[in-house]
C-alpha cells in the first residue's frame, strides 16, 4: 500500500490514478467540478487507511 498525500487535489489524484475516480464516486466526492479541493478537506472523519 502506498501513502497518498492528503494535500493533493482530487483532480490530480484521479489524473495520476484513474481508478480513484470510482472510489471518490462511491464516497460522493466530486473530483471534476470540485476537483480543486484537497483530499484532506474532503475526508473529515474518513479513515484514509481503508
């Protein structure tokens, strides 16, 4: 398992690893229109290790 920098934007993460799109969609995270948000700002209360 690799660590993901929580300060990266959702859009940049999906650009680098396209399969993240499914994960974000399943969590209701908008990586397109709201893709400038960082992972850290969208995951309050979510365990990033799962």
